[in-house]
C-alpha cells in the first residue's frame, strides 16, 4: 500500500513538473516583416536582440523586449533601402535601433494582447501587438503610422500606415 502511495505521489510531481505553461520562445532569429499599405511595399528587418518570457496560462506574468537594427531594413530595392536609412526617414546613423518593451500582457479571446512602448527614431509611443499561436509559432501583428515617429513616406497621414508582423518559433 505504501509503495502505491509513493508511486502515486511521484507520478503527480512528475506531471506537475512537465505541465508548466511556460513556453520556450526562440528569439535567436524571429521573422519580422512589414508592409507599407499605400505604397504596397513589403520588407523585412533583422538582427533582433532581446528576450521573451511567455506564460500561456498566466499571460500577465509574460514579458517581451527587443531591438532590431535599422540598417537591416530590406524592401527588395537596394536604392529604396538606402534612402529609408537616411535622416529623411529612419535616420539609421543617429538612431541605429528600433525598440519594443512590453508593459502589459493579457489574454484576448484565443490570443494575447501585448501593450508596450515602441521607440523609433528616438520617439517612444504606446503600441499594441495582437499575438496568436499558429502551429509552432507565436505570431504578433500591429499597425502603426510612420508619421507618429516623424517619418513621412507620403504627405497624407492616412497614407503612412504600416503593418508589422513578428514570428517567434516556440516549444510548448
């Protein structure tokens, strides 16, 4: 009888140890893409450095922060890439990185809402990413207006909308 209780107790401990809701999020090489809506220009940005601590069961315990290098901005057009890095737009020489740091994470439907501070060209603005799990990836999307960061690609404010997507591989 005592052996059964010990076995049962050890089985419970084993299950608890391996049923954690903490996910391993691979931040070594996330896929980060953007799309300038008006101009129909897609691109990527890379050289990500940062950390993500993710708790699917208690998302309020989650945290993410990271930076990307402006010089890695790629649109498929070498001349446009160079132009976007100048002080007219992203000003890579003065502001070499873009940063995001979460301030609040919460469940939203089947996904997660991540509020945080996004800093581009030295200007910090509140921003929200909506994340969902797709297969073995944690996928976040946001929309922003480049004029909020003193970057005017087009004259009209409405024509400066950009969608951003980030994909982190995860292990549950």
